[in-house]
C-alpha cells in the first residue's frame, strides 16, 4: 500500500534522525522516531512563521523541552531548508551547527537552548506571558501561539509543577504543549517511576487536556484545531506514541517500544539499522537524503508559509501606518533601546539598606521602562520589589495590563519563565528572591548565561545579617557560587554573568544602571537587609559612586599607602571604620577599595587594577561569605577575613560580634596581619 505524503514525511524524519545518531554513534533515536508525526503536522500545517525572515517578531514559537531529541528537530528543519545535508552528517561533532542538545539558533528555528529537562517548556510559558503582555499594549498584535514539546522526564521534573500552576492560573490560551507519552525513560519504563494521572493533574491547574494517538494524523489535527480555538486555557495534548516507531529486527519483525531504543544508536540494539531504514522507505546507501516526494511537498509548504506571512505583514503594516508611535515603540522594545533616564536623579535615603535603595530605583524604572516585567517568589514586600509593584499592578487572567508577576513560591520556575520572556523578546525580565534561595535558581541562571539572556536578578538578605532566621536563611557560600559564573566566558567570548554587590545606596543606583544597560548577559544585584552607612563620597554622590562601573575603585585614597583594604557590600563601611581607627592609633596610611564586581574589575587595564590594588602590596580583604570571594584579588601577600561556617539564629548585631565583623575586631585582625606581613 502506498504511503500518504504525511506518512512519508514523518518516516523521512525518522530515517534522518536514526542516521544522525548512527553516524555519530551517540544520541537518542527512539523518542525522535516517536515524535515525528506530530512535528511534521505541526510544522507543515500549523506553525506560522516567515521562512524568509526566521526572526520575524510576530512568528509562532516552538520551545523544545526534551533537548535529547535534537535529532528530531534537525531532521524537521532540514526538510524546511534550515539545515544542509552535511550539517546532519556532522551531528554532535566539533564545530557543527547540530550539537547534541539544541542551542539557540533562531535563524535555523531553534528558539531555546535545552537539555536539562523541565526548563524548555517553562521558557515557553515565559514566552507566552511576554506575548500576552505585549498584546495588551498593542491591540492584540502579538496573538501568535507558543508551542511546547515535553516528554516523560520533563513532566516529572519538579519545575513542571510551577509552570503548570502558573500557566493555568493565568489562562495562557496562547500556550499549547505536546506531551510525547511513550511509557519509556532512559533507564526504565515509566511505570517503575510514577503512577500519577497526568491529565487530571493538568486539568486541576486549569488546563484543557486532550489525549490522542499521536501517530494518527487526523487526531493530531483535531487536537491542534481544538487547542488553537481555545480562548481561556493553555492546552496539553497528551500524545500516546511508540518509542522507536518503525524499528525492525534483521528478520524484519517490528521491534518498537523498548527501553534500549531511547539512548542508543539503533545498530547497538536488537533492532537492525539497515532494515529499519528500508522499512521507513529510505535508501541505506544515502540515508541522509530527503525523499523526492517529501522535498516537493515541503517546497509547497514553504511557499504557503511565505504567502501567509506576507498577508499578515501587510495587515501589520496597515496597523503601523495608523499607529506610528506604537510602531516605533515596538521597534524600540525589540531592539533593546532604552528611554532616556537619569539615575542620578533618584532620591536615596541616608544610610539605607541596599534593598530599600533598590526599591527606590525600581519605582523610578516602573515609570520609565514600559516593557519591564518584575517577578517575585512571594517576597515582594521583603525583597522590596514592591517599589515597582506600587507603580503598576499584578498580571491576572484576562488582564495583562500590569507588569508584575506574582510567581508564588517557585524560584526555579520563575527564573526559567524569565528566560522565556527574554527569548521571546520585547520585554526586560526582572526576578527577585532572598539570596540564599538563589540555590533553587542556579539551573535557570546557568541557562540564561549560556543563552546570553539579559535577565536581571534581585537577591536580597545578602549575608548572615539576616539574623534570627538562622542558618537556613543566611547565605555563606552563595556569593562564591554566583561569582563563578563571572569567571566563565560565553560562546561570544564575553564574561557570561555580571554579579554586583553594592556597598551603599548610591552604589545601588549605579548597580541598577549597570544592570539595565547590560543587554548581553544576565546580571545579579546582591542587596542587604540591614541599613548600611553611606560611603564618604565627595558630592555629587552618584557621580563618585559611578566609578563602580569599572568593577572596583578607591573610596578612600592615600598616596603610597601602607595597606589596602578591599571588600564589597556592607563590609566596605566596616573597613572604612576600621581604617579610620587605625590611622588615628597606628598612624597608618590606608586605602579602601569597593570591588562591586571582580569580573568587570579584571577586565580593566592592568595599570588601573594595580592603581586600586597594588601588585605585591599588603592587602586585607573582608567578606561576609567564604574567603574565596576575595582570595584572587588580595594577591600573594594578602589575606582575607571571611567565614568558613554556617550561620546561627541571633540578632544581626550579635552575629557581627560573635563572627568578628565589627570595626574593632577587624582593626585587631589587620594589626595581626601587619605584624605577620612585616
């Protein structure tokens, strides 16, 4: 019996996927074979984009969660003309554009980097929120759909709980997710792992749920039609698929649905690679070929998509001619162009906690940056993002006019949603929580760094001075962890992350300016709960504090100093107090440096670095975290006073005494150090 063109197309995708894995001797063929029918129908009939302008901002978007199914994506996009035959032949090889897990490459159709399961579909939720937010501002112009693709592993990852809840709560009817449900995982069958009712779970969150045979093209179309027609809810399409669909043994008998087909080349299983290719209609001598009838079919698909996009573009052009100011604004939003701002004009209270100083800046930004979305993990009144919230409103189902997302207690979900917002474009995402809970967010922060996304993180309660809340809430090792990302270069060769711990209110305003103006990498602001004495700037304060843009500068300077003290955050004020005391009692000449970012500081010319921290000089560092925060800065003759233990529950002032973080004790430690050094 002759196969239909749709069946041939899906089988072509299967043949290409297993050929990639076989040649690379590495990868995941089984799931790619199972998902081929859905991908073909989605991309050939439903996904709206312009083949001549892949980064067209009004396109539908596809977010892959199961990054191990990269072969499925590359095969599909090869049919669409986005990859060359040689690209597939070099799957997972050095220098290829077809890495083992997909990396963001919008011009080839890859909307997000994925691999760590769970995050990909949550980025899709973030993109859907961004689209709703922009549609609210621009006459529903951003009415495109966001499609997600998830597998059993992604469903099981805890992050799916937060995404499911938030998407359902907000009624994201523009988000449609396909769940490739094949009962197989990498090391076991799913019935060894879970017995939950996935459909009931998503329905309880407020989703439309449709269960289909995802090898039946009529059922796939019916589900996608219903999902696209849904007005109030996100849709989960549970597609029952067969792992390794189309695999046969050397005798030609079917060998499908087996665990070993998940993560091994077909030739390394009980299935036969050559016989499977033949069963799929491929030529074993040229298994990377596109079938001639499929090639012709996809040429028509591309022509139709180009035509449909042109029609939509003409409608958008008509809208733009009637709304020229809004059209300019859309262009500015997506280019990252910022409005004119004067951060020096932000009024800061004297001796404020840097979280309070941040609130003042956020209030200013709420009135200046129309496309900023701020989110907090149920802490807006404590991480002080309520400074922004007071000038806007909370996003709600059917009302995305507000710019504040109450994420609830879901730090990792919130951070991955922010990545999706940034990937969609047109918005500036900000997320906030206590610094210690950045531990929950690291996987998404790492993906933000890899994808070069300008997400802003607000981390408050930055030290043991959280006090009575005790060791579970007192960050010790977190700054060291965050600053490791400052030491890693991204694939563009830049510092992959910017971590800023301002020393007072004025530096906080500067830090926010640095964060907002950083359009190429993520930025974290690490802020205090407790009040901090203002640094002794010469007026104007903001101009003096702007030296922090070099990563570090002298807040107290002498010619030919006997000693240089370095720190960041609240420790700088302690160092200044200790320096003042020692200058009186020991007649020392002491410089004090505020190093807001080692990464930026190390990017400065050597001459500048050594003018702040003298090479081979006596240097004493103070940090409320692990000593390693400053050890690479103090040099071979320097030392660091830090912490090597967890905190305790007690008032902050008591902990300062017990841990030795008073000016008096630090003065004594410096004297000891000078005695040793001399």
